[in-house]
């Protein structure tokens, strides 16, 4: 069983990755569907507002803080190589760092930036909106699963 400060890091890893999985799950299961039901100009404007609000400290602390924590857990695991939970800790860290944080930077952020460059009331925005919804939501599903799987991996490391 993992003990001491390492135990605390892992529990925090479960909490952070689980919280992020919950946020992404909410977007995948109802937020994006609700935005898709709006006229394109309203959906684009609402999503742009959400993307700006997401950059505030409350979410960034959890999202980026979890990435930093996962990196710390991975480094500590490589250095200490504990008797138990090593594979689970490295898998959990990899899932979050690559499947959530990396994927966000590679797939979701570029789509958000492209959407932000469009005036919501234009034909270009209306034409891009269905593609944005489909692609952004697909990658968000992947992020949701990766973050939830990271939390599960960390829980398994604790058992």
C-alpha cells in the first residue's frame, strides 16, 4: 500500500483527474447538446463565452494543477519505483498528461481558437458550427474517458 506523502499525492491525483472528468462529462452529455439546439449564432456566441470563462483561475487551477500533479506523480514514481502501484501510477499519469492535457492542446484549443475568430452572426460561423460541434465533442468524449480512466488507475494504485 502506498503511504505517507506519496499517498497524499495519489489521493489528490484521484480528486483532480476525477473533477476534470466530471466537467468534461457534463459537456459531453448535455452542455454541447444544449448548445447544438440553439440557432448557430447563439450557439457560437455561447460557446465563445464558455471558452473565455474556462480560462479563469477556478477551472485552470484544477485542469493545469492536475497536469502538474500527474507529472509530479510520474517523476516520483520513476525515481522511487515503489513496490506497489507503479504501473497504475504511470498509466494514470500518462492518461491525463497525454489523453487529457495534450489532447486539449492539440485538438480542442485549436477548434476553440478558430471559433473565436468568427463573428457569431456570419454565414462562416453558421457553416463552421456543425463541424465544430461534431469534432470538438468527439475529442471531448476522448478526454472524458482518459480523465476518468486516470482517476481509476490512481484508485487502483491505492488498493
